[in-house]
C-alpha cells in the first residue's frame, strides 16, 4: 500500500457512509457502505486479506469516502452508485430491478407492501433497500406498534369480510372486518410514513400530545402503547434516510467533508461537526446553543440550548467556555464531534481550547469570525483563508449561522417570558 493511500485511510471517520475503491486507471471497481466506515475499510487491509477479498485489495489504488447522516442514507447512496458505475466486484447488486421498495398504496385504507418496481406514481414509495430480509424484519417489528395491513384485498368501507390470521396475532387492525375507522387507520399509516420519511421529531411531538391526552383520560394502556411507539421512532431514526436519492447524489458530487478536512489540516474527516454561539442583550437573558451537523446536514434532534448560569457580566468568552465545559462534562456525553466550530475569533477560540484542556478532551476547534470570514484553528498558528465562493466556507457559514439563529431564538424566548 502506498503512502498516499495510507494517509487517506487514517483520515476516515467512524461514521455511516459509502466508500468507493478505484484501480490505478481511476475506474470504480467496488462500492460499499457501512455504519462504521473506518472499521469497515480497515478490515480490507488486514494481513493477509480476508478470504474472497484478495483480488479486490490487490487492485485498490485509490479510495473515496462519503460520510452521510444515517445508515439509511448510506444504503440509498450505495445502490445509486452501483447502478451508475456497475463495478465489477459488486456482482450481486448491479441489477437495479432487484432492489426492494416499500410501497404505501393510495387507497382509502392503504396497504403497506414490499415491491420490486415503482409502477404507479400515485402510490408512495420509500427506498430502495438492498437488504429485503432486513426490511421485512423492520416491518414485522413496527407492526407490533402500527398494525397496518399488508394484504392486496380491495377494501370497501361498510363491506365486512373475515379477517386473516394477522388480525388474531394483533399484527393487523382488521380493516376488512370493519374493526377501525378511516381516521384511526390514517393515524397508523401516518406513523409508518413518519418512520420511513425521517419526520421523527415532528411526529413524536404529536404522539406525546396524544399520550398526555390518554393519561388525562385515565387510559393508561393506550398511553403505554403510544410511549412504545415514540421509543421505536427514536431508536430507529439513525437507520433510515434523511435525504432523497437525488439529494445524496448531489451531496456526493460536491463531497465537501474530505476537502474541508484537507483545507483545515484535520487528522480526520469531520463527519460530525458541532457549532456553538452565545446570545444576550447587555449581558441579560444570556443563552448558548449547540447545533449538530452530520454528513453535512443539520441533525436537529441533537440540538441543545443552554441558559448561562455562571457568568453574570458581559463576557462572551467566559459564556462560551461555560457552555463548552457543561456540554463535555455531561455524563450523557453521547457522540463526540470530529470538529467544533464557534462563532467568533481568536479570543473565543483560546477560551474554548482552554475549557477542553481542563477536561482533558482533544477535539479540533475552529472559530469563524463574521466580518472577515477568516478561520482560526486550534491546529494552526496562522489564520486560514478559504475562498469566498468555496463549498467548504459555505458549509462552515451554514453551521455558524444556524448556531446563531438557535441561540438567538432561545434568548428572545426568555426575554418575552420576563416581560
């Protein structure tokens, strides 16, 4: 393995994503996906190579890595790239017609089915999925909580027929037996749609209101069921796509994260970036924010607000340090970011670095000052100037602006409460 390839492998993050192997002529010879990119790629280069991988490894001359936001995105992007490049080592996945899709029919009482082609544009489709067995397992799992029908019966409202075994196994709500109203069944289907479309947070809010209402009505059995549905949505969110196939292909074309790592001199591709900012009015109602970008897009479920507690006077530097220390002192630390971005210049940067050093945590930190749009880095003595029209700068600006927006919205909320 040459030195350049070794250096690329060292920078691979351990996040969900897709990897592309090329030969010495630049031709794509294999496309793969993983929920842990670094571990998967390293597995190819053990000595000796694993059985069945020797020929492939011998031909690898270059690697492209595309970190994404979820396992589901990795799967969708992998399928798309295999269809596009037809790599010789992806023997089993070259035929696009073999990919299963999840279809929700457009009937009054929709059926949820696994199909091989998108035939009717009026129907709703999710996918493609490379693992039909895994898809079936997920559907069996969520049917415990969302007992949708999977049959191809033509359901006519008011016409009663004998239910199948799934009804007695509590895996179907018995639409054909007139066991449920159209409105109630729609709630079940909405849950399935939310599950596969990534709208977990909004739908969880709806479910939480339904649960509160069930508790007020002393219907604890229903409240427990809704609580289990909420838990399911939260648990499975990482495994489903956040972006469409077209959005992912555009994102891969730009593939900004590896180039950002190169321009900032990072020792790892920043698959997870956390952005921080402070907002206050004359020192009062001071707030801090944390926003999280995974695979280049916002992960709003991971956002967090901070009410400044320890700094009473106007001191943005100390406020920012307080936020950083509180975030990384949290017992529920969660995923560590590959990069921290703060809204500010060298002063703010030094304060944050000191806070992390106090906690014995090593994470690269950069500051992006608003006026000059110059990057200050904990890894460099000199400021880094990115071209004004570069994708790398635009991504950093998006994160900085989102952190500012989120901090300010909380600050304004606190001010309005005190009026």
